[in-house]
């Protein structure tokens, strides 16, 4: 069987993307990009090769979790300095066609300065660098808008997903390291001047060749409702506050709180979001494998029997801006089976992990800032985040015996999912 080089596969995929909207006529083509250079310097922070802080001899039977007590960080005395420069380059091509069809493709590469230099200065020998981890297709999708004359748009292909400020789902986690995030997804958007509703399905991991039901999928619905500050203080409090507690609280301040009777600025813009997200992880998390008799005994005793992970998240968010000031508050709650997380907490020296762990945590964040109206527009802000969670590593004698007998308790925390 003849194999096809990876670069040829990418070329064919790109050609296929550009030929799908061939039934429409080309109107506009845009070529653009972005270059980011980031330098980092850490003082007395890292430890060469890392170290195990506490020996496993003193941790037998404890569900410490992945990595144990190994750490590559030693802040303060004994740490080492670290400095480097990163660069991320992006290049995109977008094309608009008739009949409200558009196509977009974006290439992306990220490297550390000095990693691809092609010459040895001591010997003068020049060579080709390894480009196996180089250029990637960061985005490549087709979008159809105003479907059947409605304000509905459909986007199909690899794309960025970012909602709100990106606290739960974002596309750009930051520059250190540059690790951009895009999703292979189908997204539907219904947008008007007053609100936007997005619904999507994304394939995070395809394991069909190895497991019949071993894929990881990500679904969600996200609604954003926009209004001016003047409207929010005069409109009747109807259904929307009931499903968005943050909006209810905001409107309460404008009527009953310290701002009662005051005139709300007409140029204040506020938005309130409500969302539901669902991650389904069907990957087999079996920790031990053995003969049929051993597997049968595990089934009878309920050991090493992990179910499909189902992570549900609901949340609400409020944000606004006025005369350089801005604010944001977001609260989310998670529930569901946490088997994929629990499988990582095999006790030291043990065989089995927790098979009954569940998500049941709250998370939230708030931030307020001010942007100065001067050159470079510096912004000062103060914010904080809260993430609920468990810590079952420091255990009692009874809990320790449970771990030795194969029934430890995992430490499950609020899942930050795909945050920026």
C-alpha cells in the first residue's frame, strides 16, 4: 500500500476546502496575518531535571494523583534562572463568495528562537532543520450566513471557539508557551441586535479505530443578551432575570440598591450570558488488564470499572463598560461522572483507582478595570477566581485502608476545560 506524505495530505485538504463553495462566485479575497514575539525570564524558579519531594516509601496507599510529588519548580534559594524567546507566526486567507458563503484558512507555527538555526558555527557545516512539528492548519472552515433568509449562520470545519471573556472556552491561552487552541466543530449562530445564541458540536478526540465508543465530544449552547444601561434600569423584570441570576442582581441594584433613583448612563453597555456545556469522554480508562478470570473477579467486586465521563457545566455571566471602566462577574456549576479524572488517582503501590468519583463543584471569577484614554491605552485591573475542589491526599487510617483494599478516594476539582 502506498503511503502519502503528510504535507501532500494537507495540500489536498486545503484544495478541497477551497473548492466546496465553487457553486458561488468569488467576490473578495483578504490575506492577513500576525507575528508575536515574547521574551520570558524566570529568576530562581526552576530545578534542573526536577526532583521528587517525598519518597514513595512514605506515601504507600495514598492516592496522590498524576506526577506524585515530582516537581520541576524550586522557587527561591536553590532554583535556577531560565530565559528564552518565543515567536508565533500566523497567516490567513479569507474569501467571500456570492450567496452568503465564505471560506477561511489560517496557518500557524510557533518556535523558540535558536531551535531551527541551520548551521554549526564551530564546524561551518550547514544542514536542513527538522520541520516535522512546524506549520499547522490552525483554522480551516466554510461559513454560510443568512440561511433561508434568516439570521442563522453555519460554520463547519476547524475553528476557534471563544465565548464571553474566554474563562471557560477560549482560543488563546497566552504566550508562554504559545499554545493556540482550535476545534474541529460544527457551529450554528443565531444573531440579532439584542442577542446571540450559539450551539456547537466538536470532536475532541477520534478513537474509532481503537474503540467503538472511545471518542471525546464537546457540545454546548451559549446565549448572550445585550442592552444599554438605560434600558436595563427601566425595562420590566421579566423572564430573562429568572434564567440569568447575574442580570437579576444587576437590575436589583438599579432599582433597590444604593443606585436607586439615579440616572443610568445611556452609553453604558452591558451584556448577560447564560450557557450549558457538555463533555462526553468514552475512552476506556481501565488501569489493569489481565486474563478473563481476573477481569471477571474485578467486575464482581466493582474494581477497575470506569464508566463514560459526563461533565455538565452551567453558568451565567455579566459584563459591562462605561467611560473607560469595565466589570465582569461569572459563576458556573459542574456535575456528572468524573471517571476520567478518578482513573489518575491510583494509590502509591496500589492497583485500582476510585470508580465512583463525581463532579460537584462551583467556580467563578470577577474583575474590574479602568483603561486610560492616552497613547497605548494602558489598563489597570483587579480580579480574582474561585475553583471548588477536593483534596483526599491527606487521609485518615480508615481512608488509607480503603485505598489499600482498592477503593481510594480521588481528588476531583472544578474542571477549567478550555480556558484562556
